[in-house]
């Protein structure tokens, strides 16, 4: 999962401000342009890989934004990453518990 990943969007025209998620070896996560209103935003947080079961790895993201929570890693290889948030980081936060992000390797 280490490295820079470009978010894939399925629209008729290419997004002029693609989002990038960078997973650092130190456990830091840097998210750029993943805000449809303000494309210059940068979000930083921490991530940790969890093994909830032998076959289903999860990614826990701690961030003060809407990306915090528990994400199931649905697909991961050298070129593709697909993650789906299955729980918010805060039990009080009931808004948008489900998010899905698909990426291609950017570096």
C-alpha cells in the first residue's frame, strides 16, 4: 500500500483536479484534492493496517476530516487499490459511513 495512488473517477470527462492519496512508510497519510469544492485542500492523518480476518485486511485511518474510520481493502496489487469505508471513526458521526475509493498507482 506504500506510495502514491491516484484516485479514479468514472465520468465522461477527465477530472482536471485528480485526488492523490500518499501512504508513507511512517504511517502518515496525505490526501490531496479529495474535496470537490476546494481542490487545493490537503488532509493529513495516520493509517494502520489491521487484519480483521486471515483473508480480509482493513485499513484504519485516523484523521480529523470525513475520511477517518475503518476501511476494508477490497483489492490491492501493484497497480490497483480499492478501499471501502465500513465504519466511521466516531460513533457519534452518523453521516456518510459508507465511502468507496478506487485508485491506480501513481509512482
